[in-house]
């Protein structure tokens, strides 16, 4: 029996009826059959494995990463995180003002909310956590050994939320990561967990910037840094795109546009939406990619905790005495306190009804913050398309949807390319069916197909 089966089993013991009646999340759709060794040129080129995400339309996410829109203060995140009546506690990447939209921020928020709950809770209380992504799992891990009666409710049929490692040894020599998988140098907590679990990582650092005409110089990020610095002195926040224009930079210039596409693919927001006062983080030159199963991190965090999968919470009724959770199938369960970790996109869509409605501070923050879009596509070929050691590829001056790629061939020995796309382009990509998504991905690779001169 696998660890995941065990988790389902644990939930089934609590509300088995609910589990039985829920629809599992659609699985990612790998290409069913291996094609016979294609030649890596021309129209006949076809991947031997394909997987893609669609977080933008997934009802349990409705986006990829929260961002701070122009005119909004990052204090909105603190407002979102504020406990309500000592009964409702909030976690999730959107509540972390220091590293929103990241795995590190999600983990930290879960521990923070668990500490807040512990400060209010009495011995043996019944506690629920809504959502089994990194934030919910971190909260569960902190609360597991405290003697509280703990249950985690998760709408999907798996834990992990916006991290999803597709483990399929037939198709993927390393798991295809459809959500978060790149960690920063200061993500020490996650880094330590990966080390402790012996999960493989690889450093991606050598970049290739390529136009349809050949290799070009890497664009400087200085215009973006200068524009942000100038905007900080303005009396009111302006969109990052305007800050760039005001500073004399042209966001449509091919090199800068490729750099901004990379920023959007990391942060989820386009420059015309993003704040200049709380701007998206410029992606670092060096990224550490997780090449193993991130599911193991989740499994360890929720070890020993009762997790009820396929159990969407649709209603949260609360007063000074406790909280009642309505499960989408109609059942109602009572708790003393609840930690809510669902994505901002779910809160914005009224996916959960609160009774009474949340205080203005929370509702204002939910309305003000932005939910950005990031999508990813994994392609595996029989052999590398291009002979290069560069692990990060940027398409410069190409009119393609996906302009940022990670080339895993140098670090895995397998011809795996990972495309990422952010902002409005990501929303468009999510709307494509699998056939169209694969065609769009292949078209986006065209600038890289010629040999590197
Ligand atoms: C494509 C993509 C790429 C990314 N890349 C990176 C990266 O490289 N590095 C990085 O640091 N971060 C990255 N991120 C962001 C990172 O993955 C997230 O910030 C983090 O995983 C969020 O964790 P969370 O626990 O806050 O939310 P989630 O993981 O979304 O967890 C919330 C959970 O709540 C569940 N839920 C929703 N509604 C309900 C309901 N009604 N009832 C019960 N449960 C519910 C969801 O199913 C989910 O499991 C990326 C995200 C995406 C989508």
C-alpha cells in the first residue's frame, strides 16, 4: 500500500461517505504512446511524453500565485492573515508578506497560523485545517503532536495543492513538476526538508537568449531596477509597465520583453498589472530545481495526521463558541477552531461561503490582492533538440506564447524541456486543449531548433 493510499484510508475512516461520492481531480494527460525515434528537425518532430498544467481554470486553485496589484499595499496580506474571533485562522502563500506566491511563503504561513491557533486553543480541542497544500501540511505538522484532535480537509484527491510531481517511470525519468519546483537560495526550510528526504535537486544557471536569427546577448535587468527605484519616489504607485516607460525603457523591446516574460512566468503578473511599490521579484540568475517527488515532502509533513481527501469545504459558519464546516456533499462537522489555507483565487470566487461574512479587513484584502497565472508544460524527446549546455532558454523577439524554457538535458541526461508562461499568456494557454497546448509548445520551441552557432 502506498503512502497516498494510506492517506485516503485515513480520511475514509472519518467521513467515508463523502470520499465515496466525490469526483477525483482530472489527472494530467501524458502522451499515451511513445513514437518511434523522431529526427530532431522539421515538422515530424514529436515529443515522446507530454504533460501540462491548467491551474488558471482548476477550481481548487483558480490561479497560480498571488501578486500585489498596482495601488495595493502589501499590508493587505497581513489583513488577510488576521485571525477572526480567535476561531478562524488564515494561512497560504497569499498571507505571507515576505515571500508571497512561493513555496517558502506557503510553508512559513502554515507554521505561523498553527502558532496563532495554539496560543488560543485549549487542551484536546477539535481543530480542522482546510486545504492540504504546503501551508496546510506545515500547519498540520506543527499541530500533530499537540494533543489536539486534528483533521485536514482537502478538495482534491491528493495532497500538495499547487505543487504536483507527476511520478511515472515509464514516461518521465524525473517527475514532471506541474506546479512549484524551483527553490531560492534562501528557502532554507524547504532545502533542509529536501536534503533530509534525499530528494534530488539540480542547479540551473547557464542561460541562452535566442532570437529567430540566432543567439543574442542577455538583456540587462538594470532598466527594471532603475524604473522601480524611480517609481518608489512617486506620490502614488504606478503599474510596472508605466514605471518602465516613464524611465525611458520600452517594455516591447525584444530583450526587455523576454526578460519581462520570465518575470511574469515566475510571479504570475504582467507589468501592466503589477505594482511598482511592491513589484514582482526579478528571477535570480541561478535556480535550484527539484528533480524528485515533492509528494514525499507533503507525506512527511502530514505523517500521522487524519487527512480527508476529496472533501471540499463549501461553508464555514462561525461564532464565539466554535466553527461548523459544511462539506460540499452536505455533511456538517463541528470544530473549536479552523485554519483556512485555500488559495486566494478560491476565496475571490466565493468558493467558500462564510457565515457571517468575513470582516471588511479580510474581504477588502481578498478583493484587492491579485491572483496571477502561471502554466507549465513538460516535453520529453528521444534526443536533445539542440546541442547546448544552457539550462535556461529565453526566446527573444518571437511572437510565441511560451518564451521561457528549462532544458533539463544537461542535468538529467534526458531530453526534457520545461516551458513556463505567466500572466495573460498563461490564462490563454490554460484554455487550450491538450492537442493545441502541445502544438503551441512545439511552435514556441522553433527559435531554438537551429544549431547554436
Ligand atoms: C505553475 C506554478 C509554478 C510555480 N513555481 C514556483 C516555483 O518555482 N517556486 C516557488 O517557490 N513557488 C512556485 N509556485 C507557487 C507555489 O507552488 C505556491 O505558492 C504554493 O505551493 C502554495 O501553497 P499553499 O498551501 O498556499 O496553497 P495550495 O498549494 O494551493 O494549497 C491549498 C489547498 O487547498 C485546497 N482547496 C481549495 N479549495 C478547497 C476547499 N473548498 N476545500 C478544501 N480544500 C480546498 C487545494 O486543493 C489545495 O490543496 C508555482 C505555482 C504554480 C502554479
